[in-house]
């Protein structure tokens, strides 16, 4: 039956091979043709056919043709296919180009509007039987693996592991028992491409081979408790997955969208993460920023062809830093803020940077950075402090300058990682010759009482190994410091050195700066009566450092 819209309906045919050659055909409906195995479409030249018809997509609707195995399209007519696959146990190969395909079966449905040269619909139970055909599919083909409601024998075949080698894009959908997928391209230079949806027991997705290709996996509503990606992936996308634990061995990018329930994540530091989850991200489980974000920002900010920072990039980074909650995310967040603050002259807003920093890491936060990155994290924070100070002075924002200093002084003095913080401060300032900040910080953070007396209560535990290490760095740097910074460093050393370090420090100071050391010691003798004898003796010592009998710590404390 044909109508005026250039359509044709074929119903209840008993033919095994059906050829349609109407050149004016726009749509074709095949229904209740249970014997049909091959449908062939041809478009013979006809001058009476409208030009639009000759180039228009052909819409095929196929219902209840369970034995159809192949749709031939020798003239490469563009096809749009709607298929009812209920009761279908055999594969279907469609010759394209296919501009759109959607089909449904007893347990689900699938649709795609991407364009493919070939489409193969294959019940998963028949994969081993048609493995050769699967391997021969081209890179512009689509392979759909699904599980139809079928006979008892097929129901008894509960596949839990899929092994796929093909150049085609692979869709795995509605496979209730699948736990593992191992796949690779037959051509090792082509990327493996996987789309998996509605596989509730899926736990492992493995990319076979180590070739550096742009393999990607898009996973939707899969997994129950955990999901692990192994092998060399390029991009991974998760949408609406209910997994609690995610592990990625190697990938360059991870995209998370939809409702997310992930509680534990193990991913490479160099992987770029785009977190667009509608919930859960506030807990900072998924890292919004990592080493990849930092590297990308450095490259973009240092681009000589750009006079101004990329506004979109800066806003994206700042939004991600605002959500940092985990120690590792905070570490990278501080690094990113330091880079942005360094670029303040190019237009980055000072007030906003300081607000983000203050909210991300309030004073007295315990364990602000990962255990293996404590020093690096504190050093980055010192750089940020220095950039913010300089920027506020350059902008004549004296009130902001005071607030920044007060915040950081409270932060450094109140942390339970005082050793790491003080050592990082001294080392960062010395390495980058930031004497102004060093002098100011030493003056504000020095102990209120000398620590060389055994009767002094070392409340801040000035005997921590890292604090002692920082004092030794100062001792080595004394000769190259400016006059005012040198004076402050000597005072800090004399006040902060615990008994085991005090004598060694004094000998070194007298050797390097005898006059200035005695001058500072004399001033400290007036400021600290309980240690007056010790400092007076130091002030009266010989220029070469050789002294008479020095009062003991106990004598100095009771003098």
C-alpha cells in the first residue's frame, strides 16, 4: 500500500528476501513479516521524482520481523530506523549511512542520532558465535549488545564477563549480570569506545593494550558499590551512577554528572576532573582540581600571546577552589590561588582571592594538607600571603593589608603543624629573597620568652625538629641578609633556640656577626629579666666567640 507522502507499507509478507526500489520512497513500514531475512533498498533513477525525495532520509519502521538479519543499502541512502526488536534472538546488520536508530525490546530501549556507516544489533548471548563479524566492523560502525527476553536456554546463559575486540563504537545496555568488560580496538592505533548503561552489577572496565589512543568510556546508571577502570583510558564520563567507590588507574580526564553517591575516590593526580554532579560535591570527595588543573592554568597564564588572563578559565578555577574540602584539593587550591594572585597586575581581583582563601582554610584548621605535601602546601600558602600583601600595598588598600597579615599570623600561630609552617615560611622567604615578609613574620611569630632555659614551658614545642631545621637555615643565611632583616633573624634565633641548640647557635652568630649579636643580646637582657645573666654574658663575650664560664640555664633563670 502506497500513499501520497511517498510512503510504503508492507505487511504479512512470506518472502525471505524483499527488495524495495521505489525512487519516491520517503518512509517504509514493514510489519508482521516473520519469514523475512533480508531487506534491500534501492533507488533507481526517476526524473519524475522530486529532487528533495531523491536526497531525503528514508524512514524505516520495522515491527514483528524477528528473523530479519540484514538491511542492504547498496546505494548508500541515508536511513532513519525505528525497530521493534521484541522476540528477536538473531543479530541484525544495517548498511548505512544510518542517521538515526532507535529500537526497543522486552527489557529496555536504546536510541542514537549519531551517524554510522554500519549498525549491528547483537543479543549478548550470541557474541561468541558472531565474534568474527564483530571484529570486522569498521571504525565508523556501531555495535549494540543487549539481552532480549528469550528462551529458557538463553536465560540460563548468564554472562558475567564480556571480552570485545572491535574497531566499532560499542554500546552495552541493560545487561543485568555483567560484572566485567574487557575491550580494545582491533586496529591498535584506533581508540576503544564504550558506552555502558543500565548494568547494575558492573564492577570492572578494562582497556586492553597499552597503546596511547584516545579511548573513552561513557557510563550511565551502572554499578552498585564500586567501579574500577584499568588500562590506559583517555576520557571517562559518569552519569547517574550509584557507586560508592571509584578507582581509575590511568586517564587524562574524568567527567561526573547527574546524581552522584561516590564516597571514596582513587584517581591519578594528573587527571583533569570536571565535576557537574547535582549533589555530593560539597563534601569534596571528587577532586575538582588536581595537578592537571594546575599545569593547565600555568600554561594558560604564561601564554605570551595573551595580555589578559582567560576570564572563563580564571572563573572556572576560582569556582572549583571554592569547593575544596579535602586536604589534597586544598593543596592544589592554594597553588592555584598563588598563581592567580601573582597575576594580579593583569586584572585578577584581590578581595575575591583573599575571601576564597579565608573560606577555604579557616584559622586553626587541623591537617590542612596531605601528610606527604605538608611543606609544599605551607610554602604555597606563604607565596600567596606575600602576593596578597604586595598587591594590597600596590593598590593602596591599607585596611586589606592589615586584615591579610592578621589572618595569616593567626593561621600560622594557631596551627597544630607549627613546625611545618615555620620551616616552610623561613625556607620560602629565603629561597625567593622575600626579606620584607621574613622580617615581619619573625617579629610577630617569635616566642614571648627565651626558650634556652630549662625552666621555660615550651608551650608551642619550639624543640620540634622542623623548627630547629628552620633556625639552622637562618644561621646559614645571616651573612647575605639585609641589615634590618639580619637583626630580626638574630633576635629570633636567640629567643627560639632550645637548650640543645642555643650554645651552637650563639657560637655561629658570634663568629658571623659579633658586634650585631652582642647588641641584640644586650637589648634582650633588658627585655627578659629572667634570662638577663645569659644575655649579659653573651653581650660581654670576646669578638672571637671565646668566653669565660657562661652561666648555666638554671643560673641564668635565677639571676
